[in-house]
């Protein structure tokens, strides 16, 4: 029985240049799963001592959903779209516009890294997810960039 090279074992999904309805459904489905999980796990941040740990726990819990999404990615831009939606979710829930801007940039970086591995290389996918997971840490940006306003809002609430 001849040996199969590692590259030959991986399924090659043809890269489409246009977004299809199937792509939009995949983006929406996985974005919704990521919203739900990040909101659920992020609620540990209500305990003040656990607030700094929330983005790390979210990254661990949301990792399998991201890798499931990677199995459906067909072309460049899908990871960026989910990242942008994740950043918009953070911005809408009060984490500031910084989250949205950073999510767009980090989504593009993650998309570029994963594309280098044809969206199938575990090494590239893991490295891409490392950048994507930083999106959840952008919830600290208001505390860093506008600390006075951040703490004033906490004191008033």
C-alpha cells in the first residue's frame, strides 16, 4: 500500500471568487454561535476578580466553533466578515468603537494567515485563530484608551 503524503490527505475545496448564499448562511450561523458563547462565557466578567480572565476563557471556549467554521471557509473574506460582526457585537454592547476597528484589522490578518495554509493547514489555522481571538481582548481598549470615561461610567452605573 503506497504512502499518501500529508498534503494529499487534506480535502481541497475550490476557492470561489464570489460570496454565495451558502457562505452568508455559514457566516451568520457561526457568528451567532460565537456571539452566544462569548456572551455566555463573558458573563464571568461580572465577577470582578475574573474580569481579566474572561477573554482568555472565551478564546478557549470559542476555539472549536472557529475551527468548525474553518472547515466551511471557501474563500478570503469569510473570517474577516465574522470578525467584523464580532467587533460590531462588542461595540454595540458597550465596549467602544475600538473593538470594531480592531476586529476588522485582526479579521483581515487572521484571514490572510489562514489563506496561506489554504484554510486547511492546522499550523496556519492555529496561528490565524491566535490573531482572531485577540478580538475578544479588545473589550479592554476603552479601559486603556479612555480610562477616565470608562471608570466614570462604572461609578455612575
